[in-house]
C-alpha cells in the first residue's frame, strides 16, 4: 500500500518551476487569481499579498490534496511506486487542470489516470511511462511552452530516479 508524502526534492521542483509570486496575478483567460507557489483559487483577491513563509505553508496544504489523490489512484490500481515516481506524479498533477468536455467536468486526476503515462505505469513499463511526460505540454502558448518542456523533462528524470 502506497502512503507517500512529497519529498524535499519534490517540493524543490514545485518551488522552482512554479516560482514565488507574493502579489496576486491573473493570467489571460483565467477565472481566478494565482499567488504564492501556484496557488490558484476563487478565494484570492486581486490585490492580495503574501509573505514567502505564508506561501510555503499554503503550498504544503495544497500539496496534501495531490498526495492523497496520487496515493489513492496508485492503491486503486494496485501500483507499487517509488518515491521518485510519486514525486513526479504529484508535481505533474499539481500543474494540471480539470477540463470540461461535452459539458462534463473531468477532474485533473481523472485525466491523468486515463493517459498513456498511467496505463504504461499500470503494466510496469516504467521507461515508457517516463517518456510520456515529455508529451504533456497541451495547448501551452509559445510563451510558456519552453518552460513547460523543461518542467516535463525534469519530472521525467525524477520519475526514473
């Protein structure tokens, strides 16, 4: 049974790629504001400001949700994971969004467990699963595509560690 927690390496990855923003900001096309280390929520106000310490505390709270979702999904599918695989999956899930398809909302964890990455992991194809990270760029604008590509390479490497 998997009962992992995100390692320091995983936190370091999230903090590096999310970056610390102490003042709330809103990306074009987004409904909500973002602040801290990628905390994106309806409760964030336009002029909200956080300290670095508060941002780290909220990141740890946010990560708990993703830790639980990944542990539950791994256990449901009877997948024995390594710490590196778990960290990479949590970091990936942290960066995903749920989507609406044909009027139905699909949560990010459901998207992840339906992808080839997860299917390959289920059958023990670790190398194949790691390579799938490199295809998860989505419809990122050119402005963000390079950073997202670097992030996925790092996650793939973490997955194999």
